[in-house]
C-alpha cells in the first residue's frame, strides 16, 4: 500500500478554543497523583516514576505499541490548570482517539463551542448505545485555550479523507504516528461530527496556552441519542 504524503503546514493563531471536560474533573483540577505530592517538583518526580513504570510494563509486553508515549520532560508544571493539560496527554483512552493511540494522549479542542458540544454529545451517545439506555445528565466545563504555532492541516485535503472516517481511527492513528516521529506539533482537521466545524489535536503540552474556564453546560439525554443542551 502506498504511503500517503504528509499534510501541508499551517501557521495557526487561534484564541478561545474549546475543550469540554466533565465538571467533576475541571473543578478538582488535579491529577490522580496530586494528593501524593507536596510540591510541583514532587509531582514532576511522581509523573517521572509513573512513566518509567508504564515503559517497563510495555517492555514486558514485548514493546507492543507505536512508541507514542509521553515523556515527563514534555509535561508542563507551575502554570494555571497544568494538571488538566498534563492529564490530556498522560491518561489516554485505552483504544486511543482519532490522532493518538492508547499510550499518549493529545489536547483535543474545537474552534467553537458548538463543535465541541457536538463532539461530546456524539461520543456519549455511543456509550449509551452500548447499554441501550439514553437516560443521563452530565455537566461539562468548557476549558478555553489559545494557540500560536504551526500545525499540519487536513482541511481541503482529499488525499487524507481516510483520516476523517467517521467509523475508524486506523488511518488517522497511523498518520499521527508518522507525524509525531517527524516532530509534528499537531493536526488541524475538519470536525467529523459537526459539519463546518474545525478541531485541533495538539501533540505538545507546552503549546496549550492560557488555559482557563469558560462557560459550563448541562447535556441531558431523555430516551434519545440527541441531548438537550443548556448553559448553566
């Protein structure tokens, strides 16, 4: 199978990007390791130890994986909401997401809140479909962040249409591995869940700037995959 070309680069200056987190995480603003540390330096050491342990387990399992794991030197410390930023990279979904595998996360955000809400609503509906029950109410906190960097850009790139497959992350994760190996900072891409929306997957914690709270929302499912959404 021929290897697809690397997407073009775009210099992005984008403020007030939106990432929605369940409010219970945004309100605590802590890593699960935070209660064990008395200072940022100690927390850095705990992240280092945790990463070393994870690397050991991967080695014991035969080194399976793409090598996309996050190193403690890439994490951020001592800035507002740094634990929320680090958690996005250190606690990846086991199966990965569109542009990351299960070893290394990414900071996913949307250029507007409507797109962020559509993304969250879709993924929660998938969870409810698995148990065949759409009956829940979840509060989300919008975390705003600013970006000023150069990213690979999948907009208007039909050769990379497979990376926007609504049902598969195989092609997009393969591309992400190649981009990470080449030093990429992240990927700008059209939203699959909200036509006309734009998302960013930032690969580098240090680029997630000026993280702060925006509005909060409540999404409520009452028997349908489509939730009602209210600002609170």
